[in-house]
C-alpha cells in the first residue's frame, strides 16, 4: 500500500540518509544515467562530472556513501566499492 515516495522516505529514514532523494516519475533520469536498480546513488563532483554510481541496496550503503562523499569533499581519491 505504500507509494513510491513513501517507500523512498521509509528507506531513507531506515538508513539514516539525509541527502536529497529524487523520485524519477517520468523515467528521464533512469534513461540518462542507465539506472537499472533502486536505490541508486549518483555522486556528481564539483565539476559536474559523475564520479560514482552505486545501484542497489546493501546494509553498508550508508557507510559507503558517507566515505565516498567525505573523500570527495576532501579532494581525496574516491574509494572503490562493488555492490552485489
């Protein structure tokens, strides 16, 4: 009975995510970024370049995103992760 927006909000709350969550109702972002799974996290660097894309859920997602964002904010090399 939950809508997509409610499911996204529930997921973000359960995983303590505080960054903006975008719902792609038209499918435009899915096509533009070749998104195949949800959730998908796309990190765009300060130059506007897509630096990392993480697709799919994992218990470690919040930590992976946090470490990646902190590395990007500090101009450090971004960590490599593979979500399965």
